[in-house]
C-alpha cells in the first residue's frame, strides 16, 4: 500500500503534516489503546513504518523516486514485541503517555515562552548625615547587573551562513527508544529543517544576557527620612526577551540628631525655659533644623506645654512643602540660688499662697 495513503496524505505533504497525521493515527491504533486487537496492532505497525520512511528526507527521496521502498539494507522495519506491564526488573513499563511525553512537554514550553519574564530587582543602601537629609544629596553607586547582550540583542544566537545540522546529520529528525518502540521527533538543533543558519552568541554564551558593571548617580531628594526607599527605574537585571527590566531600590539610612525627633515631616524639640519667662512671658530663640527660630512664650506657660512653629520642619520629598517645628517647654530652676533670690521666692510664695496642687 502506498505510504502516503497509509497516513492519509498527499505526496507533497510537509514534514509537519506527516508528523501531525502520524500522531493522530498512532493515538487511534496504539496497542495500549486497543489491547488484544491484532488488526489495530498490524495497522499501527504499518503507519509507524510509513512514518519512519517519510520523516527521513533521504529515505523519502528514495521512496518517491522508486515509487516503493527498496529491498535489502534500505528496508525500514519496526519491531513491536509487546509491552511488559508487570513492572519487573526495576523498570516501569512504557505506556502510551510515555510515547507522547516529549510532544506534551514541547507544547507546555511553547506556552510558557509566550510570557517573557521580567528582570529581577536590585537592592542597595546609602547612609546620609542629618544635614544631607534636609538639603538632598547625590551618591554614586557601582552596580553589577545583567544587561541584554549587545551582540545578539538578547536572542542568544547569531546568523551565520547556512550549513548541515550535525546533530541530526541533515535529516531534521532524531530518534529515541522508549521501551520496545522507537519514537522520532523533529531535531531541536535545527527545528526539523536539517539545516543550521545560526550559531550560539559567543559574547553571552547563548544566554542572551551579559554581566556588566556600571556606576550610577543616585539623587536623594531633600527631606528624605530614615528608612525611606528610593526607586530607580530600569536599573535592575534585564528580563527575558520581551520582558521588562527590573528596578533598583535604595534603602536610606539617616543619622540621628541629638536634639530633634522626626514625626512625619514635623520635628519635635524640648527647650528649657526659666521660671520668670514662663510666668511673665517672653520671646526666646529656639534651635531649628535649618538654624534658629523665634518663639513667643505667653505668660503663665506650664512645663510640658507645646507650641508649633509653622514651616520649620522637614521638606516633603514628594511636594516640597515643609512640616512644622513642635517645641515642648520644660521649666528649669537655677542650679544655685543666693540669699536675695531665695528671699524673693519666699515673698512670691507668700503672695501667691494658693496651693497649686489644687
């Protein structure tokens, strides 16, 4: 019987059409699917014999020229001795699923290939003084990152003059044995064409990416707080072909100030005030992150009372607007009192004899 008719094909069928037809018929007549059916087993032998001949360019050429398969050493035989379902001798019996495992794997890999992966992010840290966090700063950072190969543009291969595929010897087909069966599939090296028109990129070893070291200047905006994180877009590792490049994330460490405590964009500071200033009121100078500020202490101010100086806090890294300076008053007595001072305080106590604890 004509081998093309066995596979339901015309004589001009392509290799892809031959493979597709063989897989369809093999699923239908495979002995695992038709246990005990001698006719199906015989049919399976015939279509496998036809596929082995037509999938091999050299044998197919001889068959097309002669109109039938040659006798002697060129005859292709396919032996089917039956499957051992007992699982003895330490080997699992080959099954129908084993026969087409490579086909399913290739389909899964093909689907996965349509979703290019994004590149990984890089992480670094920088340390700033308190003054630098207020005014902003610039820091050079040396990064070692994976970039898209400049030679092959991420493809991993370069175009070369076409030559014969050494893996399949130009046939476009490679064979592997599974149990008592020989299964053929398109050569991975040439994609079933039998010819090679590209070679692995020497610059990146076929990976499509190369490791490079570069120095980037990171601009830190004014007002950045301790523990903040700065994002530098597309300064991470390169992604797979078609995938976006990762980002660089920088953790900022700001040294603590001996006077100021930060709360958001506000700064808090504790300022000592003399008894007479708190009692009578006064205008005092208080420390601020950018110098000094003037504060009016109203008469009768109590220790622990807080006052807000607008616009003397930290600038917002996002809007540039400044927070406030929150001043907490702490009443302080002189360390040494002379007799005159003591007498004045006694007189003050007699005049204001009301118990303050009430």
